[in-house]
């Protein structure tokens, strides 16, 4: 089967998240060498977003670097089909119960893509105690790269610093309001450092959990012990 040069796409979000009209029904063309450029080893998402921006046929209306992760993953999924056609995903998974290795071929046509529902547009609010409500947003590819770069710089400047800097900087990016108010940099640092670990987990889960987009979670029953193996497809 010939690999297509262009492929139609419809963003799973239908453009509902971005506060402006974007061309969410569009086409993606197969990338060429001249589209690639050079990327910073830390900012891998930036490199991929740059390729996507250059290969979307009609202007999207915003950079893919600022898309919700579900839309970004979806476009990478479409791009994979342009590069490899209908070639199946070849995945190796190991059963945690008995240790048997399974080499699987996942049919691309079996992978479901779910659109964002209207109910998913509400702000994500986590109640961390009886009086504190934390409003949480999603981490765009740009935000994830900024966090990596910021952490690397912090570690260079303060090599002996204690604490989980990665988690602290991630929370700083995804927490937008506390009890309806925006915090200053210093206020946010103090608030984050005094969060209980249970609250940290809730906030991270709120910012990373969504049921729409490419359904990457797969299951396979081990033919040796009968246990179910759960794994995520790499995109």
C-alpha cells in the first residue's frame, strides 16, 4: 500500500479549549527533510511542534506547541500514519506476573480517537483541604519543555539544592489560581512547598488525566499465566 502524502484530520478538542477560532478540520502533509531543522536536546516537543506547524496544510491559527497534550499526541499519531502508512505498531510488553515477553502487532485501525465532550470544558478544581480550592490547567508541550529547561538551569546554578525541583516547577506551571486568586512567584513557591503529598498527587492527576483523544491504553492477556497486561502505545 502506498503511503499517503496528505491526510485529513480533526482535532479531538474540536478547537474548544483555546479561546479563539482555529482550523481544527485540516490536513497534514508528510514531512520532508527540509521541515526538520535542528532541535535542542531538552526541548524535544519544540522540535516536533515545529515540524507539525510546517506540515499542516492550512494555517491552524496557533502553534501546535501550545495545544492540549491530547491534540498534540493526536497530530503525532496522524503524522506517524503519513510516515509509515498502515504499518502496525510493533510493541514488546512483559507480563509483570510471570515475566513472559510478548511481541505484539497493534493494528492502527483498531486505535480509537474520542472527541472532547462539552462536559470536559469545565475548569479543573482540586479541593486540597476544607477551605482551599486549587484551579488546575493542562500542561502544553511548550510548558513541559519550559519546565525541563528551568529545572536544568536551576540545577546548574544550585547543584546542592534539596527538594523535588521537577515537581515544584510542574506545579507552578499548572496551578493557575488558589481560591480564585493568582499567586505571585514567591506566594506560589510557599504554597507548593507546603502542600501535603496527597494534595500534590491530586493536582498532578487533575492536570494529566483526560479520557478523550487517542486511546493509548491497551490490554493484552498473557497466554502463559492468564493475567491481563496493561500498557500505553508510544506516539
